[in-house]
C-alpha cells in the first residue's frame, strides 16, 4: 500500500444493500482538504532538518553558521584540546555558553541559532556597547519625587487641612500614603525577582497576571500618564498667567454680583492656556527627544528650585508674625492648632470658597479624591526600567525613599499649616504657601511652575517607554509601529504621546477626565499588588525576590485599599475605567497573539489542579460526579493522507461524548520503532495532532507513544495514561472495516488484543462503525437513537444516548431502548422494570422488548433476513476454511492448535452458535433500526481461547449493512444513579 493510499482502501465505494452509499476517507474530501491546509507546525522532516548534527573529530570545525568547513584553528593543538575538554558531558563549557571568554580576550564563535523567545545578546569577543544607564538617585528617586510633589501641595493642601481639620488630614495622608507605600513594597518584591526589561509596571503585571491583563492595565496606565502630562502643563501655565497677568494675549472679563454691587473680574483666557500649553508641551517633548542624557541634565534644574521653595515655606512658617491677627496668619500657635484640629465640612462654590448656598458639598470621601493625586507618581522610576543600571537595587530603594520622603513632608506640613493660620485663612487663601513663604511669594510661584513642569516631564518620559515596551512584546499587531530596538529611544511613541498631550491641552478643561486619570493610576497599583499577592501566595520555586520585606497579606491589603479609594473617589468613574480596561482585555484576548510568559495564573492553575487531583484521591468517583474521559485511539487501521494526523471525524465524535463541552479527551497515537531513533518524529507528530485538536475546537490533549509495535504501545498507554481519578475511563476507536478488503491479516489479533487489554484494565470500550458518515455540529439528524441493551453495562449506553441528545446534530432525535428477552413470559415484566428504571433516571425513551424464539433462521422472512443470511453463509464458510487451515498446519508441524502465536481451543459448534447469535441480532437491527440516526449495541467480549479471526467474523456479521453503529462495553461500575 502506497503512502497515498487511504484508510478506506481502494477507489470503489462501498454500497449497503439498503441503497445508502458509504465511502472511505479520500484525499479530495472536504474535511481532509481543510485539515491538509492547516499549518501542522514543524513536520517530522522539518524537525530532522532543524537538528544540528555535531561531528566529533579533528578533520574540520563548524563555522559560525553551523557548517563544517575549513575554519582556521587559531589556537592550534592546545586550543583544540581546551575546546573539547568537557566533551564527555555533551555540552559546551559554561565559559562558552555565558560568553565569559570575553573577559580573557579570547575570540569565540557565536552560536548559530539561539533558542526562540530568548533575549540573548551575542558578541564576538567584545561586549556590546551599552547606552547611558542611570543610577538610583537620577533614575528612580528624582523622577518619583518630581511626579509626587506637585501643584496640590502648594495650592490645595492648606485648604484640605482647613476643611478636614488636622486630625482627619493626618488620617487622610496616612491612608493614601499607606496605599502607595504598600504598592511600593509589592513593586520592590516583583522587581527584584529577576532581570527586568523595559515597561515598568506593565512588564511586572504582564509577567505575573498574563499578557491580557498586562496589556489592558498597561495601556490604561499609558493613557493616564499621557493625559496627566497635559494636566501638569495646564497647571503650570495657569499658575504662570496668574502670577504674571500681563503675559496673557487674550483677556476675558466676567462680572461678579455681590448684593447690589457688581464688579468686573479678569479671568484667564482659554486661548492663552491653549497657546502657552502647546508651546510648553513642545519644549518638553524636545527635551524628551534628546534622550536620557538631556533628561538627566534638565531634571535637577526642575527639582532643586522646588525643594528650595519647600524649604522657604518651612522658614516662613517659623518666621511668621504672631501679632498680625487680621491677616489670618497667627504664626505657630497652640490655639490655632486646637481650633483647627476638628473638621468643618461645609458647602463651597466652584472656586472652593465657603458658601452656604454653594452647590459643592465636601466630606472625607471627597477629600480623598482631591488629595490622592498628590501621592501618585511612584511608578515614575520603574517606567524607565530599561534605562537603569541595576533595576533590582534602584527600584526598591528609590521608590520607597521617595514615598516615605513625600509622606513625611505631608505629615509635617499638616501640623505646621494647621498651627500657623486660622480656619478662615486656610479655606479662603488658596496660595497660603506663597503668603507665608520667606522671603517673598514669587518663590512659590516658581516652585509651582517648576514642580508641575517636572511632573509633566516625567510623564512624557515614562509614557512612551511604557508604550514601546508593550509594542516590543508583539502581543497586539496594531502597536508594531511603536517598536524600538534595544538601547534606542522610543521616538515614534514619544511623538504619539506628545500628540495626545497636546490634544488634551487644546481641550483646555479636563475636569471630567481628571478623575479617570486617577482611576488609571489606582488600577495600575491594584494590578501590582495583586501580582505580588498571587506570586507570594503561590510561592513557586522561581519566586525568590531579593527584597525580603514582603508578605501576601500586605499586598492584599494594598490592593484592597486601592479598590476602596477608587470607589471613595467616584463609583461612576471607577465603573468607566474598569469597563475600558475590560474592553481592552477582551480585544487583546481576541486579536492578540498568544504569549506564554509563565504568569502566575498558570502556576495557580497548576497548583489548583494538583490540589484537586489529591482531593479526588484514588477512590472511585461517585456516579453523580462521573465524567467521560475518552481515550481516542487515533492510529488508523490503514493509511491516511499526508498531513492528516487522524481520521477527520474522530474529534467530532469525541465532542459528542461531552455535555456542553465539559470534559477532557486524550488523543493518542503509536509510532512503531525505537524511541531513541523516533523521538523527534514523535514530537512532530504530537504537534501536528495538537493542531488538529485545536482546529476541531475539541478540549483535549495529544500524546504520541513510541513502541516496538501497536500491541506493546497500547498496553503501556492503557496502564499509565492519566493521573489518579483523571485517568481515561473510555477507550474509543474506529471499527476496522477494511481488514478483509485490504487483506490485513494482522488486524484481528491487534483488535482483539486491544479489547482484552481494556477489559483487564477495567476500561469501557466504544467502537465506532461508519465513522465516515458521522455528522459534524452543523449536520442535523432526524429519526431515532436506538439502543440494543443486552447486558448490564453500568448505564454507560444510556448515558451516551443522553449526551448525544445534548448536541445540536442529534437534538431532534428520540431514544428507543430495545431489550432482548429469551422467553415470551419475561417480556412484559422486563418492559415494566426498564420503564421504571428509565423514569427514575430522568430519561425519556420508548421501551421495546424483543423475544428470540428459536435459532431457526428460516422462521422469519423478509429482505432484511435475506441480507443477513447471505452474510451469515459467507462468514460460515470463511470460519470453516480458517479452522481447517490452522488444523492442517498444526497436524503438519505436530504442535497444538495455534492461532496468532497462541494456543487456541476451537469448538466448532460454539463458533456456529456465536454466528447464529450475531445473525439474529443483525437481522433484528436491520428490521427495526434501518433508518435510525445511530444505533448503540452491547459489545460482546472476545471468547476465551477463540482465534481472533473468528471474533472478527462475529463482529463483521453483527455490523453488516448497519450504516452507523456504536458498540459499547461498560466496565465494572455504575456511571448513572437513581438518587439525587
């Protein structure tokens, strides 16, 4: 038989007597063409070609591309001896693998092909020139400090103290600071658990919670940083125009009516905000385009005046006059401290000025939403992780130091501001910091402008690097434009970020967007805490962070605080931000490329599976919890077309054995040969079979076993496949309809051996006849599902019929149960018992009892009997001829009666009796179930000491002219129960 020959045999089609046409699997069949067009992955031939064969000898060396050639030996004989010193171990030495030879100035050839998905820099003797790297101070601490210390401290913090009082302000700062501090601890733990690439929190979340979660939170965090840059720019411009009104190009005048007096008030023009905002954004983008060097030079110029302004505020507090009570500044006064200790929540107008008729009401929740942006920015250092010299040292120290420093500053400021002015002064003077600053207020204006510009610079620096890191992971093809090489600046991503920032600046009023930006930051913090919580709780062997001060309870508390703060600020904006992240997650799961980063969810699934497996134990599963776990035997009885790993309809049938797709199928195949020689063939075949399973949308796994022959391979499979109670409980295979037509004499012994092995291993057996005609999910069937229930099988046949009804292709069918009674007197009682049994099982079926009166095949006539008689006569002649042949061979050789290498005992009368039994059953099936959608019949076990050839004749007579038949044999246990 050639490679192109098919399992179905020759070109002629097989016709049943009833007129239905049955054809074998052919190369031009639609299912075969669809499967052949699939990419099977690496075929066996490809896998052979991809293996580099290494020849040991002195004739030549491998060049840099793996070819054997005449590469000059620079080391001479001694060098050759040194290269092969560890030849016994079969691997290159660690010096070769890790590139440590470059430390001794030795030239080594680069490997021909590093492993896929591995980020390896290969150099020939010289280290790759690295770009500018930053340390802890300039790389993490300064960016975090600039991002955290912003405009809220200067213009809103004193107002918050006046509204909430010193006591609740301390609680507010501690509450928000604890949230960011716990997030910093979680960030430190994850960041010190190995080398960290660019992307900061996105990289950490994606590697811990999976690419879908990482990309969804990462894109939201990028958007939050980009829009936050616009907020900072507008804050700087607004402060500048208030400090220097003459710089305004446009003027807007509004009229304020106070009783009977109206007075004009000049306000900042929106056009001025837009023009100056765009100019400032362009300047900041030019700095960012200049790269890390320019950012490092400019950042101190923004930070030093800010720190100096804070110092001037503290000096002004201590030097404040105590005798000028009319101005509201009392100096450090114990009386003011006592008066301002408690809260005084009241209504205000839109400018924050107390007004009894104001429409804005304040409480602690509202203060949380107002103050929390003052503690965000802890991710500014990790955002530029690709530019750090040592991420595992810089990120923990720099982030936590900046968090503690700013939180300490806020706590000290609560005491100082609460004791230096009256409550009215705190609530009415938005620039109290400028009022009390020493030596003059202009320093505070400069501090506000530079602090906001510094925060905007950090946002415009971190956001493009975050977007480039997401693009470099190649999860979403739409982001491929933002990819950058190692050590390169993300210029395209920076341009895109600046466009978003300028677009938000042009809008001018971002009051509606501001809470969403805060939500994005909190969403990112939640992701970091949940990542650390999951990794800490699972405690996989790879989880060994250098940062030891962490615990899963702290991470869980941090995540809970983030979620609480989100809802405290605004439940509506929380829902909007979660909905946006969910949409991105859904889009990534559909359009994104699959990526396996060893995330924590995979580890959680693994541990959950282990715990579930242990909880199941080794005891038998209760019938209420019984699930079919079919072992699909894919090895064909003949040949299949190339690139077709198994019969195209096997997966369709496997899906029919599951309820709503629940359950697992194990597809197995056996390759004949030696394992060492065919290991690569087995890997290629397994990948091809797995592709087929995925193509068919079947939940299952593929397994390939290499064995000397099919019999030995199947015995190993049936004994060892699966774990505990997750071992397969049903063996499914195709009936070998072609064995006689193709004269495959080895099939009967293999077929009988498989059934006997299943019986010994206590596995149920389902043999499918007419698999070519099995419907797929789109081919609806009508008629009946007929069950010929002959022996007790634990209810497996009944359960399979119910599972078939759950599929769209069989849902229009009805079930008929045929019971075989030997005597007429047993018929009525059997029918009543079966009906009661089916009722208790919640199964609707029509019960029909058939009586076999006699073995005389001539008592009943009809076309069905004529067809069966014709097949019976032919089978009888073949069995007689086979028995005479083996008897003659035994007499000639003087040995006991042997068949298939085993001694057999042949009782010709018993063989004829078995033929009569199958004849009677076949004629009954043809009489009642010729038009049935599918027929299920009990599978008789192979008789002991009977030749396998005789059993195949019995089976051939049983399935003769039946278009679609399932032969079912249960095992020694029930799979259905009458009780709830």
